[in-house]
C-alpha cells in the first residue's frame, strides 16, 4: 500500500519548524500545520540576548569548538538556561509541567551550533505543500514575525491564524475551541487518499485573526 494521506503537525519553536522542514523534503506530506514556529535559529537565539551577550555567546561557542578539537570533549550546559534563555512567563507557567521532568538538564553546548544553522524559512520558500501557520501576536518566546515569514514565502495553499490577546504559553490553553477545529478542517481538506486526484488552478491563501474576549 502506498502512503498517500500523510499530514504533519508540529508545535512549539523547533517543533513548528520541523514540520515545515519535513514537508520540504518528503513529497508524501499532503498538508502541514506549524504552530508557533521558529523560522531562523540564529535569529531566534540572538533575540534572546542583548548585543553584548550575543557577542560573548558566539565567542563561547568558538572556544568550545576549539576545546572539542584539542581535548575531544566540549562543555555541557543546561539547555533552558544556557542555550535558550527562558522568558519570565516560561519560568512561572505550568503549561508544560508534564514534560519538564523529561527535559535533560545537561547537553552539549555544541548543540547550539546546529540551532544557528536551523532555517525552516528556506524549506518554506516556494513550498507547494498546503501550509497552515499558527502564531501568537506579540510572542516573546517564538517571534511573531517568524510565523508570518513562513506564511509569506510559501507558494502553495496557505493560511495564517494569529492568536490575539494571549501569550506564547497561555495560547496552549486558550482558544482551543477556535484553533483546533481549523487544524482538523485543514487536514480534512488536504489529507485524503489519492483514489481520485483533482487539480485546480484556483489559489487558496487566507489570513485569519482570532479575537476572543479576555476571560
């Protein structure tokens, strides 16, 4: 049996970006939903830091690379403190309490080098696979313009849902009655077995703003 009804959903920073990367290399993917994604890893890590901190951070990565060459072993760091920098909301939220204990507390600093090269925006550029991007207005964790940029460069059917009057982590727990049905509709529309193939010249691009009264 040929797999011809595959959809891809990714959420939360690199999770959202990974869904786009997968669609860029796997033609079996019929539709993608990317929620609060990172589009450019270097830009993402840079924005977490003041400029002097960024310069010092790049210097630390360079020194770690030298250390790995000369000793065979680099530094290990806390991923949430020394690769990412948690926002005040991340420090207090309980939204991800169920997974926090499974996050390692020590990983190779060299991991940051891979994030610097992480660019889902390149995979999205000209992407023909139907793409829905979900962002959060004024997002302090994954920049809002990363979601907007992925949407702008995609060439196929696409939709941008922008959640308002909320924040990055609060958005996981709010508007679920508004956003989740749209995700389901997106996959229902595009992820179907190819017993019949229909092509149309009609474009499909839409921007949708969700505004729900604050609780």
